[in-house]
């Protein structure tokens, strides 16, 4: 990890904080689908059961996250804004790690900077499953770029499972993409079919 990476991460955290909080600590109200997840989490914390007492189209991962956070910090609105900052910062950091793996030199910073200062502002101000589930897919991708040993493949699959727990179709699509990637990569490097299947 380079010093410039840490400085960029801190800059992204400050930038996101200023997008979501009026100094020093008043959260901005953001009307979007994430309010459904926050409301469902508050209901779950109050004893109601998802799919029994109320219906939700998506899988329960996002609501479970907010329920745990509300149990820890109380049912406060700032928890939502803090979670969005955390999701954006983690996504930036993981994206930077991926960029360093596949792009040489200073151009490796360009995708992360474009995402943090343009993409997040227009597309990432969201604390629902749409922003949360890709984080786990990106973690799986970082693991696979590091190594494709069975333990890394199992960990990547587990993170895809967590992603599916948040947004069902994303985790499944990520597993399919990983299987295709491993098959093509092994075929290109001349590996045997049995090893590829294993």
C-alpha cells in the first residue's frame, strides 16, 4: 500500500462526508429507495418479520445490515448516511487495489478517482442493495486476482454468496462470470479438464 493510496482514501472519505453531512454532524436527508431498507430494518428491530409481517421484493441482506447497525447505534438517521460513506470508501479502496493489479503506473489511479469524484456523486448516493451487493463481488474479484488456489476460489464463492444474500441476481451472475473466467483461463494455459472442473 502506497502513501498516496491512503491519502486518496482519506480524501474520498472527507469528500463523501461533506456530501452526506452538514458540518459538524447533521445528516442530509436523502430520499431514495434506501429509505425502504431503513424502514424495514426498524420494523425488524421492533420484532416484525420480513416476508411474514411485511413484504420486500429483494433478499434480506440490506435490511439485516441496517438492523444490526440500528441494534448497535440506535435507530438514528445518520446510520444510513454513514453506511453510504462506508460503502463508497470501501468500493473506492477495492477498485484501487484492482487497478494496481491490472494497470501499471500512475494511470492505475484514474478509475478510482473517476469513480469517487464523478460516479459516486451521480450514481452512488444510495444505501440500498444496489450499492451494497457489488462490494462483495469486488472483494471476490480481488481475491481471484491475487490467487486462484482452492481456498481463494472458496472465499470468492462465499463473497458471491453474501452478494446474493443482498441482491439475488448479482451473486449468481458473479459466480457464473467467475466460472467462465476460470474455465477460459485454464483452457488458455493448457490445463486439463479435470483440474479446471475441480
